[in-house]
C-alpha cells in the first residue's frame, strides 16, 4: 500500500517548530541521525507533513527526496495526521476472508476518506493493518483502543455514530 500525502492544511505551532529546530541543531552534524530526527519530528507533530520534511531536509542538509523516501519506506512514519478517533481495520488473512475489505469499504464510504487519510474535521482517521490479534473475532477493527469484532458492513453506521455524537 502506498502512503497518501495529507490534503489537510498543515497547522504547526511556533513552539513545535522551535522544538524541532533545536533537535535538528543538536543532530545536524551526523547525517546518520536522520531517522532519529524524523522520529522526533513525528513525536512533535504527530505525523510528517511536507512542511516538516522540508525543515528536516534543510536543517540536516540532505535532499528532500531522501527524507520523503525514508518517510514512505518505513511503516512507523505517517504522512497524514491521526484523527481524534483512529480506526484500524484488520486485513490479515483470517479477517480478510471473513469480509474485512467490505467493512473497510463501508467505513471509507461513510467517512469520505481512504486508507491513511483523516477527515477534514480531524475527527476520524482510517488505517488498514495486518493483524490485531483477535482472529477468532474477524473481521475486526479498532477505534483507538476499543476492539470491535464479527463485523459486517451493516454494523458500521451504528458503531461510527457512537463516536460522532
């Protein structure tokens, strides 16, 4: 799955920028610290928007393409913000054969977002994952830390309504 770049406008604060620039300054002498800088940036901002990637590239004196390449290669990095309610749908084998793709499609249809995207209001984000560890309950999804199992597409509107109140 290819990561999608967020279409939500970047809303970084001056405090976040100061914190990141301080960390970059402490590490810019060693290009092998690029991953550490990117991890710190993601902790500060919650994700790595293009504006943050450009700050990292400039500060570390590395090409933006390298920062973007690392951000898109490693699963730990997100290019879109996480919503207040982060939905993870398991697409592991057990869940997939029991209809997880139809559940994912229904969530996407209702929220108007795809995988690795966030609703414009910042309320929901959607991810696909490989295994939640509840194979016997498949298809399974999590909303933040709450697990929902034995799902059908028809159950999705009611579940999402509980979080949209």
